[in-house]
C-alpha cells in the first residue's frame, strides 16, 4: 500500500457510497470493480487506523482480534448497503470462480501479493490478472522450491484458498506449474509424487510500500 494512494482511496470510498454495482453488466467489469473496491477500502481503512492510533504502523494485523475487526466486523457502504472486506472477498469475489483474485487482492500485510500500481480495468483484466499471478507465484512470497530436499514451500494463501485452486486445476501444484519457469516446472513434473509440501508463516506486519 503506497502512501501516495491515500487521497485517491478516500475519493474512491466516497464515490462507492452512491454507486450501484448492479449496473455492471459483464463478468470482467464486476471482477475489476470488486477487486479495486477491496483494495481501495483496505487502503482507506489502514489510513483511518493510523490516524486513530499511530501505533498501528507497528502492530498492523498481527493480533487476531485486530484482524477480526478489520476484515470481518468493520462495515463499508457501497451503494447504500454495508459490506465487510470478508464479505466482498468470500461472498462476492470467490463465488465468481476466478482464483487469480488471490494475487490481486492486497490486505496491506507484508506477505500479501504486491498491490497493483493503478486500478484493474475491464478491458485489460485478463492480462492484468495473469501478470499478478505470475509475479506472486514467481516471487519468494508465493513459492520457494528447495530442490535439494524435495520440498516446495507455499504462501499460506494456497492453503487458505486451496479449494479455489483445486477447482481450477485439480491441485495447487498443478495450478502453479503454468506460471513457473521451465526448470522448476520440469522438476515438479519429474518428482511430483515425492515432493513434500509446506506452508510458510504469514507475516501480518503492516506493509506501507506496496
């Protein structure tokens, strides 16, 4: 989350209050809208938390009760209706059967996928989601492949939303293979039955630069 985005997020959040999402006619327009909405609401909510308690810059979402308040309990007005971030992600976006949303949504924590510079657009959404998926999966935040000890370490995103990736490709390993470099893809194909899968700890510290 970039500090320069704070003014933009405030304007976007104000605009959301009067916007009716039901006017969106295409799947891509709905996906882009709700991804952008989730990210902008997150930026705005982080800023409000910092203004109310500057210690939030150090604490971030490390406390489970803070995460419950931030993602579940806090409500945001969209078109006159109230939504939590959890409702937007699980009740709307995940129901659209697009696993790449998990690489586009940013929860303002250190282990989150990098926040896109600018909004997602209906016209370019396919390319933008592919870029987000490739960037995260090919980074150390997403996957670490340890060929020497036959281990693949995944972000916990792949554990929390395993059903979404299995629905798309049969397994998490099969899903990520298409985004890996050729050498890593060949390694997984060759030793898939012997690979040990682990999940990395998720760093909930506030990330204010992506």
